[in-house]
C-alpha cells in the first residue's frame, strides 16, 4: 500500500486491546506484530489516565523499534 500524504504507511494496522490480548503483554504483541509487518499501532486504552496512557505508549513504541 502506498503511503498517504503524511508519509505513514497504513498497509497493516494494529489496534491494541488488553481485554482481547488473552493475558499476553502488549509489548510482546506489538513486537511480534512489527516483526510480522505491522506498520501502524493504535494504542486503545479507554480507561487509562493520561500518565498511564503515555507510559504504555512509550513502552510500546520502544517494543516496536
């Protein structure tokens, strides 16, 4: 898939969900997904406060790198 105007390739898009993760750590899921070709990860944490959300986002970003 061609990148959009922003340069982001939305070819394979992952939306995280701790409830549906089956108890697997999101970092592991994101790491494996990135290795499998995921190009975009959306962190879905409806019940997290700002600090918790940002902590998790930074951890997932590091896991995906």
